[in-house]
C-alpha cells in the first residue's frame, strides 16, 4: 500500500496523483493520512482526488511537532502495513520523514522530482551537487520513505464519483522533552513566486533597498507583478521577505519568463529557476555565470538598462 | 555543556565542472572542504561553550584524508575530533547509524549540532534522522539559539512560519547559514590544533555490518539548452533587440 501525508492540503493532492499511479502499478491501494482533528470534508476531498482510503489519526496536537507526528505515523504504518510512504517536502515534511526513517531504520530520499518502478523496485530521482546533476536512487528495502516538493506533480482531475473508505482511530501522543512556544507567520503579503508566470528577480547588483522599485516597475509593465530575488537579498540583507527568495533553499519556480537582474548566477540560484521557459539576464559583468543559463542577455549597468527596458516594454505592450 | 558537532567533508560544488559532452559532473580532482553550514554549527558550539564551558567534539564519517578537514575545525575551537572511517558503500542510513553510535560511544552530551543540510546533497536528512535514532528532541533550521543551563530555546525558520521551540537536554539542533558568521582561525590557533586529538574509529567497531537501504544507481547530467544570445553594445540598441526578441517569443502580451 502507498501512504500519502502532508500538513499542506494542496501538496497532499499532488502526492495523491503519483501515489495512486504507483499503487495501480503495484496492484495496491493509496491511503491519505490526516493527523489531528477529524475532518470528513477534507477526507472526502482526498477521495475525490484519488485516495482509495483516508486514515484519520485523531490526536490532540496544537501545532506541528516532528517528534509527535513521527510517532503517530509510525503507528499508522504498523497498522496499515504501507510499503511506500510519500510525504510532502516542506520543511515540516522533511523533518518528519527523516525522523521517521531513523525510528524505523528505513530507506529515505528527500526532495524527489521523479518516481517510478524499475525492476519492481521504487526508483527516484533528485537534484544533487547544487543543481549540477541528478542522482538516480533505488530502494532495496521496505518501507520506502520519499518526500516530494510542491509543484512536481499536478493533482488528478477531481472526480466526485471516486469512492473510498474513511477510517478513524484515536491515538495517544507520546510525551516529548521539547515544546513549541510560539508560531509566527512570516510577513508575506500576497507573493507567490511558485505560481507566477512572469518573474523579475534582483540580486547583489542592487546598491540599496529602494532601488528594488526598478524591478517592481518592470514586473508591473510585464503584467507579471512578481518580484523574486537571490539568497543575499532575502537571507542576508533582508530587503525582501523570504517569499521572494528563489533558489535551492528558497522557492523553485517555472514561469514563462524569468528576468534575472544583477544576479551573478550561482548554481544555487540557477537550481531554483532553471525550469523557466525563457530566461533573460541583465548584468554588467560580461563573464557573469548567469549568461550561460540565459536565453537572452544584456551586458550593461542595470541602473541604465532597467528604466529603458521598462519604458520600451510599456510602449510595445501599448 | 558537552557539545557534539556532526560535520561532513564534501566536494566544493562551486569548483565543480560539468563535462560538456555528457553533461555529467566531473567529480575527480574537485577540492574537498567542510560543508559550509557545518562551520556555522561549529561556530554556534563555540559560542555556547564560551557561555557555559564544556567540551566540543567533532564527528565526521569519511575517508582518512578528512582528518585534514577536522584539523580546521579544531583550529576554530573544537576540542577533539572523531573520524569514522567509512566503507565504500554508504547511504543516509549507514552514515546516520554510524553518527548515532559514535555519539552514544562519546557518551555524555547535552547538544548535538548539525548544519541544516550539506552543500553537496542538500537533503537535510541526517540531523533529524540521528535525532530519531537517539530518540531525543530535534530543533531544526535554527536561526538563533539561546542555550540556558537546563534548557535551550531556538527560533526556527520554517519557511512561511517562524517557530520558537524549547527543549531540555539532550537535544539535537540543526542550524541555518544565517545563524552566525563562522570565524577564521588565527595562525596560532592553526598551529595549536596540531596538538588536539583526533581519534579514528572504524565503522566495524561501532556497529555490525550495515547494508545500504538506498543505492545510487546512476548520476545523470542535466541538459541545459539555452539560446545564450547576449547583447552587449549600445544600451539603447540592446534594449530594443531584447524587447523585439521577447515579443517574438510571445511573452509580451
């Protein structure tokens, strides 16, 4: 049986697609797991998106704690005898999968971008060496634990006629020596780079926080309105919130058009945007790595290029 | 406060080249170094030791030349090194099990510190996996650690949320790159590190022989086909050409 879990609903729906495909190939079922309060509405939604069964582990937990969730999932695994466990690869999911793998002494691969059966063994692919290669990993043991990032798979088409069972079971939560004191939403606004069709990104080439308006202006006329950035702008300088951060440890994006301005093109950044359809680079250094990953580039001072580009795009779009 | 830091020797990915024909990475001859974020873990360990006293032990699973890398961490301020000589075949299961067994053998510890992930594989699996094996609490992606005498409080960057977690000891903590700026050791410290002990433990002395649960069957290249058209003359001309190209691509609508 294939088990699917994420604390993010959309990610669960995406995982259910791949999960039901693998389950069919194995002649097994796919079960979605809900941890926390019983939620029949959510369970029915999972069923309409491909789940053959929904296992609701009823527990009393306020916020996500990997220690407790791993303990519960371990019990669910024993109960269901799952062979493959797909977990949504946000930070909570990675923590959970890794700890669970330790508890069960099981094989585990994080951030898989492709999954299939080869010689009847679960085989997965993940990007390694900062986006320079893809490692093909094969499980030789069960259970096999895999985490999958968002947007790797699309959800199935909703099918209200698809039927499935809902199973509920109460679990006690193990005591943990740690506790969550505070959960604070990061200041976000409405930025969602992962869904954006057009992104204009800024990097270390910008001299001050105010200058980022040059990027938003171009994004605005391109009707993309989405501003991205490389690691230093979000993580070190904090000129933009981490919602804007594109890269290996930031967000992974695949817009139709990606414009990188003042970004040198470190492989960590490329790893986050390499799936874009068209990549444009603007940089004053003709040797900048970013040009190797770009379809079109302009060598020039961004402070001169950006206003001209914005005005010409505006004219062109009418 | 006894602190154990898990550090990994990795290839320096920024020095890595890709074979132009096969698109596969060339691993031979790439310089080795300690994974960057593990240095943040050492730096944090030194800060905690400065506050509470105690001892810092660095544990590495790797080939015998990793000893040279451990010396860098001893120069930064760790007190003792442990090198677990690895077998040729290893996966996350084997590395995590060896680290957990070595930590048990070291015995008394309050904090195990790791980087959030290694820069070569970037899984972030080993930290929480070792915590699971040791059955101790895990505090991941710490951006800030306040270690007190009988408990620690850390602020964690969980992406869309900032989570503050408290734990008693022992606890395993993984840190992000932003938590601190790792120090550069002075010449005196580098010379002094030569006198600090590095113990070599064989994998066989720690556990029975372990088989990997996951095997890497292939390392594939990533084809990156880009047009690489670069305009570098007059800015006005360049901008015009770029806008024309984008219009032809159909993205200006």
